[in-house]
């Protein structure tokens, strides 16, 4: 079923892992930027991703969909920026977006297909997904010198090895050099690396060029005897040891967030005294998505972004932002069960809803059964904006630039704002409203709803929102200071300082 050769000249480096969240994305982005800095044409690639954090990118005409735009996972969008190239749907040809009840929406070449359980996907759609992944890889390989492919989870899931598209299949059809990453912070890194090697298919194991030990906090001399013994046991070199240093890349999925019902604060490491800060409350929906929209706020000095339980007392916060949702109706039901709407209607500060959050702010949602099995027909929403959303089976996926006329929570913002839309349904206005992000928003008083993902990546909008928060709180805004190196440069520097990348065959020409 698989072939082990590849007709294209581009080298493919597969960054695989012993488990999820061991640092594959950081190594992939860092390697992409490091190669780009050396004048190498490089692109990211992930055959199959599972994430509700997606971005809208261009679709190559060759993919046959006829669509101008499509969705990919946020990690490949970030990695494309690290590589200094335009992201396309070829960089993540298969995306699974979980929506609960064991189902995920299947996205191929950026276009949404059915909602499927794992059995249906593997039985009925996996071969189609594999063909799409191979086609995308071949197109990219014909355009670039190097492809840096990111694996998914563990490369040694023995129950899935006959259908592991992101790891085993990619290694085979791309004839990839494999770099295996392990997380020492979890403990047992040598055992996890050794066990992963032993459980990998023999042909793929032979493609492993080296190991990376990630998130190290100790003294390297204490670790070195273990590295020597490990290399003797396996015959595979350890390329280096990366220190525990988060370069600040956007999170891929909700594992980085608190569990439903818990608190987590982002942005508290900026050195600003607590009394001089403002805090934005973000309800932690069960099906939260595209929460990376909040990361630019958390990077602002003096701004705290706090993910909160749905029954929280909002009176202690300076603003509330409702992010996107993969299942708006079921998340709305969860908010109603927690009486969140009553708390929100009593809240006197700025309120912003983005995409699904915008839909929830309205009076009601019609045709709710198109998205959820829990409700059919019409469901009451939170009632803080006089708008009505009607769901339809058609999904809007597009890049957007709009004029800004700042009002309400973004008073003072001007110019244009760019971002993207990924949503089902259309929103109508029950009465005349202001539209500060024309025509993708609705504003009344201190409440703003918009379909524009990436809202706070726009400096004018972000600056205006943050100014409103500090002014309302009666606080002087902390000085911004230097932002330092970009997360891409920080990731590249980590690799350059600590890894012997020239020991990888496909990278040797670029790291002499």
C-alpha cells in the first residue's frame, strides 16, 4: 500500500515525537526559520493535524477544489511565517476539527467535509486523505529545497501504524529523515526514546537520523553519561539537548488551556505589579476554538488574559472576550446552564465576541440543529446584542480586510483590519447598529461582536482596546518597552546553539 521512494529532489525532515506536546512544533518552526535565514527555500508540512485552532490561507489552484481559500492548523500557519513563505492548504492537507461526542469535521485541502467518528474516517475516508497528503507533498517538494514535516502525537502508536498518516506514512512516501524529540521534563526521557525506537516499524526506524532531548532544566554534565550509554545502546546519535525555554509560539490546541471549570492566567510574566494591571476574562467553553485570537492581548504589558469557569463572578474583571467555538450551540447551552448570561448582562465593562462568541452574544440562534444534535430549531442566546444568527450547512472560509471606525470597546481605532473568517451561519441585525469593522461586526454601547478572527493582531484595534481598559480602570498604561526577538528567531536560536543539525543527512549540505 505504501511506497518508500520519492521522485522529487527536496529533502524532507520529519520531526516526530515520543508523545504529544514534547516540543515538535518548536523544533519544526525553529528549523524552518534557521534554514530560511541561511537562504534555503523551505516550507512546513503536516499530513494530518487535529486541532480546532485553524487559520485561513490560500488554496493552490492545482488542488482541484476551485476554492480560493481554505483552512489549515495554526501550527502550519505559524511555521510558514517562520519559513518566510506564504502559507497554503498544501502545508496541512488533512485537518480534523473535534466537535465533541467522538466526532470531528474532516477538512481536506482546506475544504470542510463530513463530521465523522474515528471508525468512519479510517474505514471510508483514510485512503482519500492519504492521496491528498501525497499530492500536497509532491507539489511542495517541487517548489522548495527542504520540507520540514511535523509528526503528530507519538510515532510509536502500534494500534495505528497501518494508518498513521502524519508519522509512518509521511516518513515512507516522503522518504524522510526522521528527528525524534523527547521531553525530559516529564521524566524517563531515555526510556521513552528507547521504547519509541523499539516500537516503530523497522523501515521507519532505519530512517531515524538523530534524537533531541527537550525542556532540560538541569546541569548538562550530569546528563551526559546517560546520553553516551543511550547512543551505545541504540546506535542513534543525540543531536543535542534543548533547554526549557518557551519561545512564545501560538498554542496548537486546548491542552495548553485549563480544564473546564478551572482558572489559568496568561501574561503575568511581564514584571508589571498586579495593582497596575487589567484583566480580561475569557470563559473556558467545552468546545473552545481559535483561542489564539487572545494571545496578542496577553503579550501586552500589564494585560492579563484569564480563562475562567462558566459560573465565575465577572464583576472583578475589566473586560470579557468570548472566543470562537467548534460547537457554538452546545457551548451556549453550557453557558446558560451556568447562568453566565445573567452575569454577562450585569457586567458593566467592555464585551467582545469573536465568531462563535459573537453568535452567542445575540438574541437567538435559528436552525440550531444544523450544528448540534442537542437542539433543533431556535435557541435563545445571551441577549446582549440585538442580532439573530441563522445557521446553514454552507461554511464561510475567507481572508478579510475591512475598514475600521472605532467605537465602543475599540473606540479610537482607525484604518483597516485584516484577518479571516471561519464560520457557519449568517447574522442579521434586529435594529440599526454600529458596525465599526464594516461589514463584519455589530456594536452597541460597550458590546462588540465580530466574525473577524485575528482581530487583536491588528495593532490599531489592539491598542484602542487596551487603552479603553486602562482608562476605564483609572490606571496609567505601563510602558511597552522592547518586545525582543520574534518567537521564530528565538526558536531558531535555540536549535542553532544546542543541536548538531549537520549530523542529519538531509540537512548536512546547509550546516557544514
